[in-house]
C-alpha cells in the first residue's frame, strides 16, 4: 500500500515493535518485541485488530507525524502529551486523522514506553517472522525523520473513537517473583530479606534490562555478591543479581545466556510494570509459588482476551473541541436520536 504516515521529526530511540520473535533462543536471538506487550494488546483492542500488528514504540518521547490519507490511530502505554493539529488527545484511546493532519507526541508524563498504533498495523519488512527492530542484534533500525510508513488493511476504517480504562502500571509498584532453578543458591536470609527492601529504578535501564538500587542507603543483596554460575539460559523477566548485589530485571532484548545467578523470574503479568517504571520509581518484590503463578497466568490471559469488552465510546471534554461555539449542544436531547452525540454536528434536517 502507499504511504499512510510520514515522520516529520522524531525523538531518539523510537522503533517499530510487535510481539517479537519466539523460537530463536538456540540461535542466540532473544524474543525482542515490545517492552510493554500489554500496551500492544490495548492498542489492538482500541482499533479492533490483531495484537500481532506492529506499532511505534516511543522511549520517553515521540515525534511529529503527518497523515497522508485518512487513518485511525491509538495511543497506549506511557502517557505522553499528544495533539492533532494543536488539539489535545486523550491517552489510552483511539482517534481519527484526516489527510494532512499532523500528530505531535511530546515527552512522557508517566511511564517510559509509549505506543502509537495505526489501523491495519505498520506494514514494514518481516525478518525472521517479525517486524520488530532488535537493535542489540542489528535487526531493523531506529525510526528517522523523513521515513514514510504504509499500513495493512484497516479492519474498521470508519470505526468510532474509543477509550479504554487501564490499570495503572506506570509508576512502579510490586513485582511478583516466581522461584527458579537457581533460587536456592541464595541463602534463605537473603531471600527473606528481599521482600523487606524497596528498590529504585536506576537511570541506565534499557530494553536489555532494568537495574534496581536499594532505597535509603540499604545494601543490595549483599549475601549474593560475587556469586557466579556456569553460563546458563536467561529470558525476559529473569532477575539476575550482579556481582555488587544489584538485581537486574531482564528485558525483551536481553542476552540469551548469562553467568550471573538468577534469583527468580518476574511473572509476565508484572514484567511491563518493571519496564514502564520511570527513573527513580520505587519497586518491591513479593514471592509467589508456582501454583499461584499458574493461576495468575490464567487470569492475565483472560484479562487480555477481555480487553475489547472494556471499551467505551470516547466522549470528548468541551475543552478538547476547538469549534465548541459552532456546535448544537442540545440537539441530541431535543431529538432523542440514539446515535447523535451532543458534540457532533447537528444532523441534517429531512
């Protein structure tokens, strides 16, 4: 298809991401994909399309994009300042762009990874079964000013704007930790002490992992300092403990093997919370049993499947309507027409 969106300006670190590349660990390639995969599912629900559709992942800030034709967009993940032709947009919602309209996405107000979805998904080259950039392995590249992007077929091009109520996962919180094969390498007092500590997300976090420093002058997991193991398989969510006792929550572009011991694994239901934590956010760990982890995984999958049922029509606040004084605000009340919204133009008389 022809170009649907042109990049006029872009912040560093913006890439195209989807659900990643499972099945390549033996070849040394981690899954990659979106840092917040739940945000992918939320965007798909808002646009009525598959979660496999590729979107822009924006790290800390977005950019400026011009619509080359009418299209639908959705904004999910980290909340950023966003406007179409100067009109403020609601986050965790879908919107329509007319040909020539300019979308501006600024810095993050909350969270770290924001997502810009388009109806039909970004139609970029597929490599090893995915459109996701994996910069650590030199697959794909960062989005650059001047780039133009085509999209796949929009499943509902005339669909109404929607919004989605989402659980807050953008400011830190508790990470539920599942024991793993190396958990018992850590002395029991160290494992017990873990739940009493508050950690802070350190600035050097990236898509490879999120390092955590203990708050209040507390030592890290000092009982494990210097512990090493034979290099072993690692995956996103694993918590490696570095030589100085610093826990590192591995992200989607982590290495596939490592020699630091793994304390456990952050449950997939909480991994996006670790990735979305902004610099300085507080995070804590809580142990759960394998049986609890299985129940939590079933609940996570059910909640993702239920996202389309949690949508509601986007009702714009009057401050978001630039031509408010030209609108007939009581027309829907007078006519009682079920499809007429007070902020829509008055239907033509018949």
